């Protein structure tokens, strides 16, 4: 059996799929005996309870008066190098190309040849930032200088190659859910606080950025509510929230829409829903759809980015062209008016989440990548998903 590793992890510690995946991965690796050091500007919100193998190192930014903007990137790179030396880290695993992969490259230069770096691309670091000509060369450099690069969907891999014109090998490592956390919860009592017994619950969870098309969520619900007794639960906060609240008032839907704000126990919240709405314009993977799937909730969404790699159209959900709210609403009605079909979808969701996107298999994939870049032969046990 290969030796246990000392791994530094850097991610955005607040709400967002990349931070969630990075934190959950770190916790799972710690359970397997690896020593994990989170290097971020604040404690990752999903870090949870104490674990003897997990350590946190805060990045503090120098506010010297000559700086117009606090140089967080340089402070992060310096902290990475410092922690790597003091803790004798084997590698840095950074989530997001900019600035984290660039900072890891600088830390590697400060530490010499022994430190290895792994970069995971999550989405907007490529689909948005790599569209900016002023950042493209920097992102390309960060990818080329990483000892391994992973991405969360085939769609993201292809977009990375096209936008940056690179041939660097990229490992496909899908996002995952911890099957011990994400499973159908008993939610009848909680559900009764928001909807009557004969009402269906539609749900949307996001950071309310324009790319999530939350306005489409409201339009879909408005159409569905004309024909089905139903409620809409909106989970999360973000820049579009005020606009969405205004739209709901204009449509006279205030008494049928509930805003739940940010929620940490996502599995409990999702378990209330009959269907998840994900009409995003861009979605490199769609972690929330996987979380819903693991709780037995089908997704009605857009045929965008990596979503079709996760949601099987006609089996675990329905996909429509971006912006086609009429078709999405029709699919919601079709699913929620056919109990037998909904149960088929529910069971298909549970099976796929447990057997293709579970924590055991994906964590082992990452371990293989770590040992590969370190040149260590690893006889890892075969990971099996399922119950």
C-alpha cells in the first residue's frame, strides 16, 4: 500500500460548486489517512466538524498603503510556499485556474522541484475568464505548468482545448456526492410548512448569477402553476435576487414562492422537492442537479454544457434548449401529473447517483492522479459504488 500523502488544498471557501467539491474531497481524503492542509482566506463553509488530519492556514493580505488593491494573489502564493516548506507537503491541489493555479506555480518555483501541483478546472475559470484576452495567456501558463490537470466534465475539457489551443492531457474527474450525506430524507413535516398536501414543490438552488437564468425559473413556474397546484422554493442568494423578487411581485406570485436563502443542509432541503429546475445558460457540470439526483429528485433543465453528461434525458430528467421555458414547463407538467413516471425517474436518479457519481470512486481517481504525479506506485483497493 502506498504511503499516505500531505496535500495542500486551495479553493474559494464560500458558496459555489468548486469550493464544495474541494472541501468534501479534502474531508474524504483525510478519512483515508492523508494529511490535508486547506490554504484559503477563510475557513471553507463545508469543512464541518474536527478531523485530526485536517488543518487550516489563513491567507492574510498585506494592506501596505502604496497598494491600490490588496495583493491577495501574491499573499496566497507566499502562504502556499510557506505551508509547503513547514509541513513538507507532497503536492498542492488547487481548484480554479485563476488565481489559484498561477499562485501554485509561483509557490512551486519558491520551493524547488520537489513540490507537485494538480489543477482542477471547474467551469467559469475557463468558460468566462478564458474568454478575456488579457487573462488567456496567464491561464494557459497555469495549465501548462501544472503536473496534472483535471476537469469536471468532457464538455469543459473540449472547451478548454478550443479556447486555449492546448494539447495538455486533462483527466476527467466528475463531481461527486457523499452517499452518506446525500440520500432521500424524511421531509414530510418540513414540506408541510411550505405546501399543502395536494401541492407539488418545484425548487431552484443557485448563487443567482445571470448565467443561472433564474428569471426562466419563475417563468416556468408561472406556467406550471396555472395548471397544477404548486409552490416554488428558491434557495440561495446573489446579484439577481432583487430582480427576481420584483418579477415575482409583478406576476402576482408572492403567496406561491418562498425564499429560503442560503442553506447548509442541502440534502434535507432538496428532499422536500418534487422536481429541480436548472435552466442555466452555462453549466460545466451542475453539482446541484447531482445533489438532487442523489436525493431522488429529477431535474428539468437546459441542454447546456456538461448537464447532458449528468442528466439522462427521458430517464433522470428532461432537457430543453436554453431559454425554452414553454418546453421546460410542459416537461414539469408531464412528470408531475404521472405518478408512475415520476417514480421511475426517482429510482433512476438514485441508481445513477449511487453507481456513477459516488464519493468512493471519484476520491480514488484523485488518489491515482496524486500518486502518478509523484511517481509512486500505488496498489489502491478497487472502489465500488452502490448501496
